[in-house]
C-alpha cells in the first residue's frame, strides 16, 4: 500500500491477500482523492460512512455518487482476481 494511504486508513481482514487485492491502486487512489470514509464489509455486504456526522440533506446525493463510484472500483478489482 502506498505510504500516504497506510497513514490514513487501517485495513483488516481474515484474508490479508484478498484485502490487498480488493484495495487496488484505483481504489486507494480514489479514497485518497476524496473525503475520508469508513468502510466495513463482510461477504457481499459493504457499509460506507463518514464517521461522526450525518450529511445535510443537500449533500446526500453527492455522498451517494461518491459511494457508487467507489463501489464500481471495488467491483472492478474483485473481477480482476
């Protein structure tokens, strides 16, 4: 993982190689370029949030757009395996 990403995010999982595969360079770059997310997942379930605050109503759609873009990057990384 790039040093900057490792300083900002902590990755954990029962299969460390799978975690590294899913957090591809495209995913880590996207996360560094956007606001800080907290991401948790198990199986085919993924939870994405920004800890500590709820978005204002007018900011929900932009937040969901960011999450959808991130999901696409995760899906692309998973297909490469």
